[in-house]
């Protein structure tokens, strides 16, 4: 595993300075605007800070070096993502927020020149935003083969029908393009070749954004979860991404980087929560002693430190594997961090809420929004159960066809002859006169 480059370290220093000068002082304003204006509005504070970030050269940092000469490797981007993740609204300021980063990478990697000119260019410029429509309320979308929305060819167009929810960002007035995943072949065909992704402009007739969805009571913070209905939506055939039946292929290319971005942001958020725990412990007294002197406090802070560092090392290892062997070969490591990081963050934040007492359940200390985010990410991009199943299957497969004699990993039942040999050689051999 390699260390981040000098370029990454220099960008990290500039990011920290920008966060201190512009992001942290404006967080209360952001949450105030989000609460007052609601999830269907653009928040002025974000639009004011975006030009400053761009002028500072802290823009589109997510772009992968494999696709863009000036981009960054996963190892180089991961620490920057961690810094931005310390604040729930910071990634958008740097044009590095979900779902736009994943959508931009998708169009960059799989889009035609015409699609890139029409949609990627304004997304990279931050002039528009995008949404990703995959999850459906009427089927178990954790198994993406269940996706039942349809994409049917009709001459020079496709007709799209379906109901989606947790379609991130669809309520934003700046959202102009939606990447939609749906079925284009009968269910009896290969389930992994029956889904496609297609580009749908949000203002296309038949697209209806029904509602903003709360996440544990939070609307629009930070990802504007939405429910959207597509009714006989006609889009040109040229809007298809990569080709019919390539949806799963695109999804794997899209979700790998997105998962590592989520994990690094959670690590940054957890670091900030741990700092608040430590400062709280120094300021509060209970039962005649500072919290910082009480064993339960020390134990939780120590365990939080261990868990955060474990998650970071796992995530950096996944980033290195993605850079060196590719997303497909690194799928075990990606699945591992997707399980580990949200669970870690949820536990650390829960300990912080306990330490802050009643105040921890309010919106005063970032903890409730942070907890909602961590809990959500145990479901987003695949629930824990799916990733655990994948990890276990890959682990079992890894040991098939190998020689346990070389590793000491045999699991066979001892033969009768071996039992007798061990008994005879042991401290309590069977008496010679015993029958049998």
C-alpha cells in the first residue's frame, strides 16, 4: 500500500484551510437555509461558496486519473474526501457530492461524445446538477435484478415507465438530468443482461417528482432524497448509455468509487465527532468528576480511536487495490469497507450522543444529522447483508482448490486410524486390556 502523493498532501492542506475559513463558519447558516427554504430550493450559501472553491483550485477533485490526465488516483483522493466529509454540506461546494460525482464518472466513462458535451460539460462546471434513479418502493431493490421499471424501444425513441424513490437530488431546482436504470428485456432472459441505464432530462413530459423524502426527519440534508414517477416518458434512442443490457456493467463501474467516497466521508465525519467527544469530556462534570476522568468515557474514546483508524486503513487498502488491480478485483475490499465504515461511524456517533446527553438528541451539535447519515449509508449502495454475503462467498471461494497442507487450514474429520494414533501417543492412552 502506498502513501498519498505530494500533490494530494498539498491539496489536503489547502482544503483544511478552506474548510476552516469558509465551511465551518457557514454550517449553521446552511442548516438554517435548508430548514427555512426546504428541499425544493437552492441554498444561497452553497452558491456563494462554490466560486470561492473553484477559484482556489479545489474543484472536481474526484476526477479519476484513469480517465482524466489531471485527475487523482483513489489513494490520492481518499484523504481529500475525508476532509470534505467532516461537514455534511462541504462536498457540494467543491462539486464533489453524490450523486453528481458518480453520474459524472458514468457519463465520462460510458457516455458518447454527444452525451458528454450535452450533460458532462455543464455538470463539471457546476452549472447544473443530476439525479440517479435506481431504487424502487415496490420491490426489494437490494437485489437489483428485481428492478421492474421498463425501458422499451419504440422506433427512434425509448419509452420509460417506473416508480423510483430515494432518487437523490431530484428535488433540486438545478437538477436537469437523471440517470435511470430499468429493464429492457423479458425477465426470463439473463437477469444480468436485462437492465439498462438511460439519460432522462428532468423536464421531459411524464417525469413527476412526487415528494421529498425525509431521512430520519431531515429533508434535503444533504442529498435531497426524492420519490419520482416516470409515466410513458419518451427519450431519444441516443440517450441510452453504453448499450442495451449494459446496466449492471455500468452500475459496477459507478458504485465502486462511490462506495469508497462514502466511506472516506464517514471517516472524516467520525473524526470530527470524536474531537467533539474529547472536548465535551474536558468540559463536563458528573458525580464529582470530569467526564474525562471516568472510565466509561475513556474506554469509549479509546475504542472510537481504534475503530476509526481501522476503518481508515481498510479504506486506504481498498483504494490502493482499486488503483492497482481495478474495481472488479477489489470488490472484496470495497464490500468490506462498505460494511465497516458506516457501522463504525454509527457507533462512534451513538457514543457521542450519550456523552452529550439530552443535547445530543437536538440539532445543536451535528450529532443527529450525522447519525442519520451514517445509518442511511448502511443501506445506500447496497445494504450490509448484501456486502457481507459477497465477502463470505469470495472468502469461501478463495480457499477452494488450494492445499490445506500448505497453510494448516484443513477442516476434515479425523480418520479412525489417526484417532487411534493420537490416542496411543497421548498422555492418557487407552488401556491395553480394554475391549475393542
